[in-house]
């Protein structure tokens, strides 16, 4: 059997079990307890992952390429063995349960559609392979096609479909029954930007409609923030933080989360804290005022190496008369414009200053030319403080 057919057969074995139910009551939560994956060469791909996905919840697992997130998803699917720890789907411990018996549906990054089959037959293949009756098969295929607005495309072959339509067919194969858990492994990474946006909307609508339990893996933090009810931030096999999208954005646990979540990324300024006469960060060539420095820093009386973070939208351009455009700003940075990037509804300014480079996000407006000086104000309450050695955010 050709490799692509072996892959397809494996997929179909995962997504269909004729004994499984087809109702909302078949859904279940997911629990990972200290799940660990170590390869024979000693490489630790997943180092003790612990979290829950509640019944009906969509949790996004996000991190850079190679961080172990897809390995973790494959462990949940049964395509990778578990070195240690416990995996529960509903009330069942499934560490040693075969993929086809876990009652999960998985959507891969690759569409893996049979090119010689119609959309109908691609959707029906797994059902037919597992012995569904013609009536069962037709009912489930047409129901999935209606949900994904594929009804008019059932007679077409994959080469006659757009990328978004092919991805919907791949999703439809998972919908031909209602599994306890849906697993999605970077399903939109092969699509262009416009299609990714429309498919994000589609998946969000699908989740609300099905009230399904979903674990969604992506390296795109925008996908994670727009789809996930909660987000698990993963790096080098280790969970960095688990929280709602906006809490992750506003209250990152460490430097990695602060820098990974958000586009453009948070600006970081590194230096030593000085509290006398006024709190400030002593950088290589200048000082950053810190009006809201934590009491623990003020009271320590000793210099301490810090990293201070500011989101690009928290840096506001001074107006022509020198005043801040934000009434809440109470400190400033003098800088020189490096580059200007207009992107339609906003402009990104890259600047150089005595405390380091920075990017700020501003509304469309007339701006000085690159090379000219600007003053950037910021609200002290928007500063984030991190220990330079551990990377942990300070309260």
C-alpha cells in the first residue's frame, strides 16, 4: 500500500469507531497529569505536562516550532507512546489504549485527501472502511457537509477545490461522528493569510455549534488568542503559563510569554534598578524612568538587574506642542525614528533611544521622517517588571 494510503487508513481508524455514539452526551473532558515523553537518545520532548481541557472547552496549545506541542498532541491521539504520566479522556485512563479505541478525531496539518475520490467519498471513506450501513453513511456525510457548507461540492474532486474548501473537507472527516475529543494539529498553516482568517472564523463557529471538546495546536499566537478559551503556552517541552488570552497578554508569567504573545512583540529594556533619588532603570546609555516601580524594589535599597517591558501600543507619540496624546502618560523616552511601517489602520514605528530600540503602534497620522527625533510617552501602570536572571515577572 502506498505511504499516503497507509496514512489515510490510520487517520480513518482514528476518526471512526462504529460503536461510538453520535450525540452531545458523547463528549468528555481531557486530563493530562505529568505527561512526559523521552526518546531513546535521551531527548526530552515533553517534560511533565499537566492541564485539563473541560468538557466543551477549546484550549489552544501554542509555542514556537520544535517546542514539543505536536508531540504532546500525538501522545493524546495515541500516535506517540507515553514515557510516564497519566492521560484521561473522560473517566478512562487511556495510556495504553489503541488510537482507534480512544474515541477521538484528529485533523492534521496535511489535508491528505484522496485525489481520485469525490468530496463525498473522501468524507465517507472512514465510515465505509469501518462497516457503516449505506443509510448511516449517507446521513453522517450529508450532515457534516451541511455543517461545513460543502453540500454543493460533494461531487467535486480535491483538485477542483480551493485550499479553504480542502481544509473544510479534512474537518468534515472528523465530523462524520461526534467523538469525545477533537484534536487539531496546525490545520491552517498551509493556507494563505486571507484563508486563515476565514477558517479561524469557521472553526470558532463550529466549536460554538458543536460545543465540542477541542485541543488546538498552533505556532501562531494570533490563532491561539482568537480561538482559545484558554491558552497553554509551551516552550522546549515545558508549559510556561496557562490562562485566558487577555490575562496572558496583560499578565505574562515570564519573559518568554511576554515576548511570544503579541505582535509586534513587547519591548524589553535591560539594566540595573536604581531607587535614589527617583526610581529608574540604568541602561547602557541612558535611564528609563520607573514611576510605578514595585515596593519590593524600592525597599531593597540595592541595585538589581531587571528587564522592563512595554507593549508597542503603550508608547504614545507626543503632540506637536510636546504634550502626550494619552492623558494617562506620566513618563517619556526621547528617540530617533528608524523606520515607518504603515499597515492600513495602524502604523508601526521602529525607534532607537538611549535605553534601547523599541517599536510603537500608533494610529494613522502625519509623522516625522526617519532620522528625526520624537518623544514617546508611556503610562507607568503599563510597565512590566521581570527578573533578568530567572525571567520571572515581578508582582
